[in-house]
């Protein structure tokens, strides 16, 4: 007993110096003379094809003196050091390796697979963006990987996916199982084929836990998820048997740094009253997650130690991998570095999912102007009255100063295009109500993205009202929307097809120019951009409910 107390006191004394935290269970149980199993976990999520180092905004870092972050060569240096210091370890990706830079736009998954294999990941779960090229391209990517792919709630009949995706993987040498889970919203935010379905992650994870317990001696069970921080908390609270959840999808910053949205780890009690530790490591590889756990004989975690590691210039780039990444840039570098204009203000992306943001407004204005120019000779009732885009399609801030073509592609990497749709005024009001209440008024499904709108539309809403009654007013060029009138709007083909549940799903539209090309033309025509943030979708405190009655009667 005395030995256990001495060890506990020694561990507690490390807290301030070595960022060590302890579960309340450790204070009850201490560490017995038999010893307990120690395991280290390193993890990243939502890299989004940032194979090379980048600026804080997410765009290419061509001048290291400005401060560079991330890059898989830098991560490799740190992971190699952590592996040496922690012989018993596992190294995971929590998904969304695809989409976000020209490394994906130009090469697809090829160079991502090469890089991940070189870093020798131990397992990966699948993010929604892994489906951006469709099921068959994803299957080809997975076939090139040299480590397990886990996602218990993804069921696919596409041969390559069926062959490679497993509910869980057991690491026999550690007596530990890793269960994967992917966001069930993937079919509405990516390009999932008809032979792939997504089940409820909470139910499927619990089924996997029971199967592992009933068919093996494994008691140490970890979840590797791409479902978002809030859903990870629900997963922990609504299941029993997990000790650790390593997550992704929501780009959540955890830790003690400025801007953090929670603790690393976040602790949630499961159905049995045991603690589950939740970790995630922001986005793009700016942080590398590192947590070490002490397990008891039942697979429950007694103690944990670790923190996110900032991948800044203080960690060197591993030379061999960095040389490869630099060589891969050459085929698209001249194209990407072409200066297409300048902006006086930073075109911010960071606030796009919570309200008006400047880059979202500029893109919506560019789409609206493009559609107006295209229909300039058409009758007035066939020309668009505003543009609306999904905030989730706006991916990276463009800093003030010179704007390159590569920055535009990084900010709008998905290849989505402008399209135009006809709606009655009554349906437009329902659409806008759905946008502000985040519940589609045609299907009653939740929206998975906020919206950005062009300067011709002004919306006010009261978020304290229930869904269906939040919209207070909506005006097009200063005029209220007439429920009896027909309108044309500009939007994105992804949204027109039901993406993010913003619009009722349609297939009767024509795909026009891609967003990146539309924005390039807009910048070239207006440089230097002087655009400043405007209040276009605005919260108010009082509501007359006048508009809601138009479509709720």
C-alpha cells in the first residue's frame, strides 16, 4: 500500500511540469502492486490534403519566416520521436484525408495514400470527404493502403469497400480493439453511391463492443470516429465499454490554448458510470494529438497523460518526405502561383458556419454576378434575384494582399458549380425559414451547413422562436418576397441536388461554371477587391411571425 501511495504522489507531482492529468478513479483505486497496462495514442484528423506545410489560413506557406504549420513531413518527425519515447503505441487517422488542396485536386488519392503508408499509420476511419470522388475511387484508394480501415456503421456492396472496411480491428499484441465510425450525414454532404448505406453510429458501436466482449478476451476498447465532437460526447454517454474516443469531423480545438472549445481530454460518463476520455486534434495537421492511458484489468482507464502538440516551425520537416512533397508540387506549382488580383481586406472563412463571413459573401456575390451576366438578355422573370451557397463549401481564408489561383482552389476545392433554379415565393420563404432554423421545411431533416447569400438578399430571423417560426423578414433588393410570384435563384449544383439539406432535392438543373473559376473571373474584374463584411442574415429580438403564416397555414 505504501508503494502505491508513493507512486501516486510522484505522479501527481508531475502535473504542472508535464501536462499530466488524472482520472477521479485513480484517486479511488491508486495503482496496485500488480501493475497496469500503459498505452500511448497519437492521432490526427481532417488533414484535408494538407500534405505540405501551410499558413494559419490554410493556404500554402511559401515564406517560412511568416510561420508555417503542419505538413506530413513535420508530423513524421514528431511521430518518430514519440514512437521512440513510447514503445507501446498506436497511430491513427480519424478521417477526412481527402479534399482541400491541389494535392487532392491534381492527384486524387494517389499521393495521400503514398504519404500515409510512409507514415505507417496503424488504422484509419473514414470521413465524409473520402466519398467526394465516389465509392469506386474511394475503394481504389483504400486498396493502396497498408493498414486497417475501420467503420462499423458503413455497409457497402461496392467490392473494394466491402473488402477493406471492417467494423473493428484487434491489436493482439496490445490486447486492444479499435472500432471505427463515420458520420451518417455523409450521403447528404458527399457523393455516396446507392450500394453504400450509413447506420446509426451509437447503435453500431455498442453492437461492436458486445461482439468483441463475447468473442474475445479483449477488454481495452477504443473508438476511432469521424462524427464530430458533440456526437462523440453522445456516443460516450449512450454506450458502455469504451475507454477512449479519438474523433474528427467538427474541427474542434481541445486543450488549454486560446480558442479551445473544451478540455483535452474531455471526460464523459458512460451508461455504467465509467469515464470515457474524448480527444480530437483540430484540423489540417496544425496539431498532433498525443495521449497515454493506464488501463486496469477490466479495460477501464485509470490515468491519462498528454496534450495536443502544436506543429509549428519548432519541429523540423523530415527531409526525405518533404523532398517528395516538394517534387509533387511541381506539376501544378506555376498554375497555382499565378497572381489573379489583390484584396484590401482578409477574406475570412472562419466564421462562415456561424453567420455572415466575408469570403462567403464574396463567393455568393460572384455567383450572383456570373448568373446575371449569363442571363443579361433574358426576360426579367428569367434572371436570378439572389445567390445562396452552403457555408461548408467555403474551406480556407484568403489573406489580404495578393490572391493566387491556388488560394482560390484551396478555398473552393470541391469542383462544385453554379446552377440556377426556379421557385415560387412561397417555397423560397420555406427555404429561407429552413436556412435560419436549420430544419428543412419540406422534409423536416436537419441542415448540415449554414448558408451565405449575395448582397441582393436581406434576411432577419429570431433564433428564440421554434423551427418553422424563426424567419421574420426576407427582402430581395429591398422588396418583400411575394408568395404568388416565381423567382430564379443562383446556387451550387451540390446544394441543388439536396446537399446539406438546404434545398429540396432536384435533378432538373444545368451545371454551369465551377465556383473557383467564377471567383477568379470576379476577382480579375474587380481587383483590387474592396469588399467589406455586410449584415445579410441578421438575428433580431422581436418577431411578428407574419412570414411564417404564409406557409404554415
